[in-house]
C-alpha cells in the first residue's frame, strides 16, 4: 500500500474518523485514550475513496500544505455515550487544534461550537471535516447543525 499525500487527501476532500476507548476533557483539552492505531479517511461521490493511515501520520499531516488544519482548524463531531452500555448517543460539535500524540493517547485543544463535551466518557468516535474545507456546506458539522434546525 502506497502512502497517501496531503495533496491527494485535499483533492478528494477526505473526511477523517478516529476511534478511542475513552475520552476526557478539562474544558480546553480533549484527550482521546486508547486511540485506534489508524485514522480512517473517506470521500464522498464521485470518487468514493476509502483508506487509512496511522494516527501518528495524521498528526504529522496537521501542518502540511497551504490549506492545512494548522492554518484553518477543522470542525469535528465527537460522538459518545456517558460510559455505559445502553446510554443514549450524544455528540458535540467542536473546532480542534494542536494535536499531541503520546503512545495511544491523542489530545487536541478545542472550542465548543454546539453541544457539550463530557468530562469523562467511554468509547468515542471523532469525525473530522476535510482538509482546507472546515466550513463547507456539506461538512460533518454543517450537516449536524442542519439536522438540529430541522429537528431530525
């Protein structure tokens, strides 16, 4: 498998997904514990590309390119339960920045756009908008805002 480049990810408008066993927050930092070894990326029609990269490589991509996440931090949706089976699924829309990966712990500084980031929770999924297009009309965060307005 060849390594994907930042330009290829931008060309396909790749969205990213990260899974973790748990998350914690102090109100300024979101810490994903037990982060998956790989970050999944995918694109919408017409290309419909799917792949994965190590979570370490994802962090390295953060500042690459003129439309990098460092220059234009992405929106993301954190989906979580409150740590126990059967709890209702909740989510928070955030802007994330400054990733720090140490072992299987990945931390981001964040700003809440909508919802509540829990102090502590069990399994989480973080959906991250495309490189260079965090406010696109079809961004993950944009779709969630439209769903809430429509009561979906």
